[in-house]
C-alpha cells in the first residue's frame, strides 16, 4: 500500500469518498479497499455499540430488581380485637408518618362497615389521606395502590377477600408494592391473608360453617408462615398444629388479640398486650414471644 493510501486510512470516511475519484486507477483500487474496510469497521463499531447499550439496559434492569428487593417494605400483622394505639402509631410511622397515604381494602367483609371503621381509625391516627379501594375501575384501583404507602386489610373473612381479588391484578400489585418498600398491614383476616398457604374461613359471612378445605391460597407476602389470628382466645392451637403437620416446611404463627408482629427483612418484633406462638413443626418445640421480643428469621422467613 502506498504512503498516500496509508495516510488516507486515518482520514474521515467522507473525505476518502471525495478523494476516490481524483486518483489514478491503481490508487483508486487501493483506496477502494480502504473505504470498504472503513465501512465494515463502522458497522462493527455500531454493532458493538448496540451490544454495549443492550448490556447496559440489562444491567440497569437487574440493578432495579436488586434495588427493589433491598427496599423491601414492612409487614404488620395484628391478631384482631382491641389493640393498643401505639401499634397503629408505629405502623403509620413506618409508612410515612403524617404524609402517609392509606389504601383500605374493604373486600374482607360483605358490606362497607368494617372498611369504613378502618378508614376512620387511620384518619384519627393522623394519616395524610385514607381511602377505600374500589374494584369497579381496575386501572384506577392499580393507580391508587401505586401511590399508597400503607395498604391495610381489616378484619372479616380472608377467604372472601381472596375470592373477590381472584382474577384481578390486585394481588400482584400488592406484592410488588411490598417489594418496592410499601407497608402492608392487616388485622385478623387481613393478617391471615399474608400467608401463601392461608387458613380458610371457619364460617361464612352468614354465620354458617364454611366446611370444605382447611387452607386456600393467600397473598404470599410471608410465604413461609401459616398465620392464625385470635389464637389463644379462640383456642386455635389444635387446628394450627394439624395444618402445620399437613404442610411440612412451613411454620405456624399464632397471634393473640391485641398483639402485633412487625416483620421487616427477616427481623420479627412483637408488640401489644398478648403473645405470639410459633410452631416450627407439628411435634417440635413451641416458642412463645411477648411484647418487645425480637427474632431473626432466614431470608425466606423461616426460623
């Protein structure tokens, strides 16, 4: 290759194209090879740039996922019954304090009476905004959950809640909001619904025996636990032991009335006036924890 052609290799491609027609035939042939190589190199650079950008997008998506997991929110589970006000105050503080936006799910009960009572409770506790989640407009329901800092499920019937939410995107939205850092709380039925293997309703809203299976699918917010509210007051030890026996690998968690579990990133703390009972196996030792007790669980919520 001539020195002239070697010098032209470092020139910008548009300049080479202009020079091509000004050379004699041998030089034009050699320069043609240079232009072809430069075009190929440019295409390769473009391909590598796209690959690099694609990789950056992939890494960015992974980082978002990791970041979301690292910001995992709080679970607050109440055993039902009269509960000390300090439990609600602490829950609100975890959810933004006076700036908290609370979405109440009234679908645990056939009418709005329980939902209305929950709305008034959170207003009195000091939340910035409180509203009941309506399912007649699913896009609006999703948008409301997206901006809520506390999603609250009051007492009632956990089976009714899950049947009402079945076939909607709401369970997935709740799980995602928890992963993004929101607080998810529930009392009685709302606490039971946080299990993956959820204790089914004992009775219907009409007061009749529910019958059927003892468990059904829950929200999977605490998938390692089978949560039983009103534990001591309604003598639910025997039924919980039987369910734990049927589901080895899961733990049973009984919560007394007036008692709360605060669960964040594997750290469990008890508050309130009663106790919680933990069954690791149906025949193993039973742990009883009082207010102020703390327990560290594994990443998947096991003992």
